[in-house]
C-alpha cells in the first residue's frame, strides 16, 4: 500500500505519530481520518510539516470533546448554510413569482451568489479538514448495511462528515448558476399560446389570449377533458401541441402571438405552411445542465457523473435498484386489469393520452371545481389565511395547526408549483402554485395541496428532528410521498363527500396512486436513459440529442404502454419539462408514489396528523431505513401491487 498521496503527504508517518500519542485503540479512526484529509489536501494547504502539525493538533480522541466538536459543527453549518440559503432563496423571488418584472435585474439577482467559492473556503480555512479528520464518511453501501445499528449521535456524525464535498472552483459554480438559471427560466417561461388552436373538427377551445405552461398545464387541460363528454377532440389537439413542444416543431409564429388558426396535428396556420419552427431549443437548455454536470465531474473522483451523484449522494439509493423498482412496477401483471378498468370508465378503446387519467371516481367539471375553490378557499391569500383551519380539518391539534399553518407563505409562481423549505428554523416555508388569471382555480388549489404536503414535511423535519444535522428527510422522494398524500386530501378539504355507492376510499387511493406511478415511471426511465446516452455521446448536437430522446421514449412506450394504450403519435413519455431543468428528478416521483402508498396504507385507521409529525421527525437516515422506521418495511412496490389487486377485487365493475 502506498504511503504517499498525490499531493506528497507521507501518511504512514503521520498515522504512526498519532497512534503513539492517542493509543492503539484509536488506530482505525486515525488511519481513516488522516487518509480522508490527505485525499483533499493540496500544495496550497501546506507542506508535509504543515500536514503533520494539522493532524496532530486537530485529531480529537476524547468522547466528551468529540461530542462538543459535533455540537459546534452542527451550529456552524446550520448558521452558514441557513443564512446563505435564505439569501439565495430571497434573491430568486422576483424571477420565481408572477408579478412585478425588472428585465435583466431579476435574473442578475437570481444568479447572484455571495459565496461562490464556499466549498473551497471550507478547506482553505481548514474547517472541512477538521471534520474529515474526526467524523466518518462511509460510502452508501456501508450506510445501507450498518445504518440501522447507529445511534442518533452516530448518524449526526456521519452527516457532518459527509457535509463537505469536493473543492469546487468558483468559476465552475459561476457556470452552474448561469446555465442552470437559464434552463429553469426557459422552462418557467415556456407557455404555449392555444387561443387560436383548433381541433380536428376546426373548433377552438380557449380564449384568444390563453397560454398553457408546457408540459404541466397542457397535461392538466388534457385531464380536464376527461370530465367533458365532448372533450376528446380537444384532448387530441392538445396532445399534438405537446408533441410539438417535445420535438420543437411549434411554429415560431404561434409563440410570437399569431392570430391565424393553428391546427397542431397538421401543423398549419390558416391551412398553410406555418413558416419557421421553434427548433431544438428545449434540448439546448437540457444540454446546459449536461455541461454543468461535465464541469463538476472532474471534481468528484468518487462520483464522476451526474448520474452517480444523483443516486449515490443525493438520493442515497443505488441506481440499479431504482431502475429495477420502476421496471417492476411497469411489468406488474395487475396493469392489465387497470387498463380494463379505464376502458370500462371511459367506454372506448384507450389512447396514448389516457395514461394521464387517474381520477377514477371524479365526475365533476372543471367549472364546478373552480367554483368550489372560489367559494370555499378564495385566492392564494385566502388559502394562506385558511391554512390553520385546513390543518385543523385534517386532524392537527389547534396549537400545531397554528404553528405550522402560520409558517407557510403562499404565492403565485411564474411556472409550475414548487415548495421551498426554510433554510433555518427562524424562517417560513414557501408554497408556490399556479392560478387562473383572476382566481386560484382547481388546478392551482390541487397543486397547492401537493405543495402543502411538502411544506408540512419541511417544517416538521426542520423543527422536530432529534438533531440539527438530521434536519430534512433522506431525499426528495420522501418529501414527494407527503406531497402526494396531502394532494389526495384536496377534495376532503373542499368538503366533497363521496357518493353513497362510491368504492371505499382506500381502494380509490390505491388505484389512483398506481396509475399515477405508472404514468410517471416511463418519463423517469426516459430521463435516466437520456443521461446515460449523453455520457456515451458527450459531443452530440441538440438535434441529435432530441432525436435520441424521441427514440428512447418510443422504445419504452412499445415495451411498457402500447399493449394497453395503443400507438403513441406524440412521444408522450418525453413530455416532462423536469428533464430540462431538474436533472434526473423524475425517479423521485415514482419512489414518492410508492412510499406514499406505503405510508397511506400504514395510516389507515391511524391519526393522519400525529403520524405525519412522527414520520417527518425521524430525520435524515437512508431512504430504506427511514421508510422501515416509518411504516415497518423498506421501500417496495409489492405493497402497492397487493393493495391494487385487493382494490380491484372490491370493485364490482372489474
């Protein structure tokens, strides 16, 4: 074994000196700590003498002193990360929210970073080295194998030890902010004008000035069509709009506000050639995020791709396990029965867009739902005022309902809805949703309930976890589980009772959750396979990348969807705009649905509010251990499949 690192440190002499000082019982800790420091130490940090002196001075052996060191680092990281997080969050608000625009300045503020070289400064000022010398940094396999036996304090030590990543140069962070903001702003601003869209019969469906955010609101309008007996032609036309969003064939004149009738299937304006098309700009922005990843890759020798970092570091679930989970869901034989159920409800052969159908018992029109939201919730300010009462209605005790409900700030986003956690306990969570031009509307309220689930998790896992180092949940899939759970309560909050002959709610929830999980699993696999292709073809053009994404989407459709939903003219699995601005995020939705089903099933007959607080207070363990602690079993699709089979058995129509 080599005793000298690439930076020139002779680690064996340092280790021997420390063992002589602190005793043989500390040898393993000493060896691991010294090697961790040596792997990040460079010439600017000092010579061999400086390295030896640092390790001799800062290795902590006494348990009481290690406890004090852990406390100090928790406070330091909470303060530094929290205040910087709040600065960044605040400076994004003008570019995130609908309203007052200051062109140019809003983007400048959103991309301003008061600490662009923070990761490097932690090393230059030696704090990161102190943590690395004294706190463990186990790999994911060790965390999965041994984490169940660790105490809260041991988990906190691991989180502090892993809090310091590679030394990222300021210019790399600058590039990431610039390109990442450009991609996210393009997604947030991509509203397709549909006021002059016509269906296959020549009918217009929207007000002249209506614009639909791709892909989210296009999808929601497709869903709304399921409640309209005459809505099928509109749904088909919107799917052609979505197809042209995906492949870049929307006429530029449409995006510029043309008043000519746009037939998206034929792609004509007033029956004529539409002129220049939008082109592959969507894939240019997607490639922006790939170029960010490439810039980071060389600084992450242990996780040298964005894929590895997403699965091993951020998600803390092995890539092959997540892929297998999604495939096992899509291969479940019970999907044939689900397709039969959809055909019986829709009373026609299934089409590609029917993968978006998951409200199996709702027969309420969009107009009725909008009216109910208007009467019972009001606008976004009305929802904010009603949040404590909404939480009381969901079973939260008065004190908790007031505490949580008054710490959520409701606002209208430029793009899709999102939730932002408080970076420190002193601050509020932010709930962002969409809205109709003059009212919140059902879509805005439904999204707000989803984001409220995030906010509840965020606040509870900030205020009530056992230690600051364990704030948050293991990954975004865990918070998505609560988002989906509370979104399913939207009808309850509006006071809508199920019909007397309606199926039991658990059965409806189980079926709808699996439909939603299967709908998003395809796009999640497109996301993953597209990134694998990018790493295999890093010099590709935007046009080549677009063409390959379409091939991937078509292959997955034929493999997992065509048997039930027929031919896909639209490349529908490639529609999700998350792929463009939020790299490899979509698998979290699938895992979130799976966990949501597990949590929802566990909560049947239990107190929703009390269990939400208990589970969200567990802290940031690995996802499998967190789920096992929450509901008694690790993440698995089997409970969902069994619930769906039982649910279908309970429904006379199947």
